[in-house]
C-alpha cells in the first residue's frame, strides 16, 4: 500500500481477499495499514475504511467510527487508536489480541502482529497483549523512553528516544539482531520475519586546520591559509636536520578542534605532492590514549597533486582530546634512496577533517 499526496491509496501485490481493492471514493486518506488479507485506511475526518477478507470481522469497525488518529492491521484483527488515547480492537480474538489491557488510556501509537498487539503509552512504555508463545509481549527492561514501535509475526520492535532499536520475541532469522552501530534511527518498521530501521541523513561538514607547526624541516612558501583551498597556493616545505636515516626530514603538525568528543567517525584528507618520485609520505593521527602518533597511511607521494583520505571508524574518540576536543595530524615525508635534486620539497595544497553533522 502507498499513500499519495492527493490523499489516495495505491495497492499492489497478492489480492486473494480483495485487499488491493480500495473502495471508492479513493480520496481523503491520511494513513493506512495492512493485515494478512485485509487493508485499513484512515480518513482525514477520523473514520476508518476497511476492505479485503472479513472472515473474522476484521473489517467491521465498531461504532462510532469517528475520532480515530491511527490504525494497525494484524493477521486477522484490526486496531484503531482514538484521539482520546484509547484503543479499539476488532476481528479475530483467539488469543486475546483484541483485549486491550486496562486502563485503556494514554496510548499514542499501536501496532499488530500475527495474534498479538502492542501499544505505546505517552510515558514511553510499551504494553503488549495476546499470544505470547515466543515472548513477543515481553518488552526488555527498562521499558521506558520508547517513541515508536512495530510488530512482526512473532516479534516486536521499539525505537528509543536515543535513536537505538530494541527487539524481542522470535529471532530464528535474526529479526531482532539490529546491525551495529545501533544508533541514529528515526523510524522503524517490521515485516513478518524481518525488521527495518531508517537512519537520519547526516550532512558531513569539513574543518580546516586551525594552526600548524613544523616538527622537522622548514617552510619555503605558503602559510596557514594555503591549507584551506585547492587552489595551488601550497604550503611548501624543505627537509631539515634529522638524527637518523629512518626519521623523516619533513614533518608538519596540523591542528584543529573536533565538534564533539565522541563522533561516530571522521576522516582526514590531504591533497599534496612532492618534488621527487621516491618520497614516502606518512599520515599519522595523535592517539590520546597511548600518548603518541599512530600511523594510519603510508604511501609513495606523487609528483602532482593527489588526495588521500584516512577514515577513522573504530574508536574515533581515541584521537580527540576529551577536554579540549583537540585533534592533531602529522604529515611526514622521507626520501627512499638517493636524490639528485636538493633541496627536494613536500607540498600540501589542502588539508581537512570531515565530521558527521
């Protein structure tokens, strides 16, 4: 079923009980729900229209058919949420799936499974009733802070205010195993034996270096502003004195401030080149847990501008100072083998960090 912006419902798929045959006039709908072989549509005026199989009275909305704000369809039963926070249930009641527990007040959302029903209370708790052979009514503690819910055939799902999803009940096909990271969800839904979660679209934003310093080597030309744009205004560096051949003679430290101490991840990107073909480039990030730089990228520098991206998706908080939110990247260059051009140069055209919004 799909709801159009003109208030009509479009239906497709299996039609053994007439569940696709939306009764005319197919207008004025604001919500819908599907059962096993029946369908429900909520009109803008608060009435419910039902069509399809009616072997258990699942289409017979109890009077008065007014004041509804939400609908849900089970296997052979139906639920309607009233504006006053009460739930009306009708259809097959073989396992008490239509017996809303008292007090039947304070509900803000409903969902229906095969032979069970779930209701979300205004206080963030979930109430379940009906068949419980697979634990589909056993909401895991703490039963608080839920903002949405969904039902499968024999399982339930709840969306927490913090963006995580909790599942309970039948799990033979992994329908309760929310893939990590279980964060950032804004909506959820369930099929018979699977679950779905919608995550918020995070718009990443970029942060350029706030300062830099030379640990080894010196700057020939360019400044902090040279690192901000891809415009060929480069920070150009030459080698300095070192104490061993293993130590890179060009080392620049780039500093910025992260937007938070615990992002879901971030990346560091560098557009750069070297004046010789045998220059090794390393990119390291300062790990505040171990108190030293951790090398995350080693490659041969190119002699024309090229961009390398370093992604931090595991424990990104290790690379962010908790109190100040400082982030440090070290870029180093070292000639591997003899060079016939001296001084050879390392050049950075642009450097930036990307964090999720």
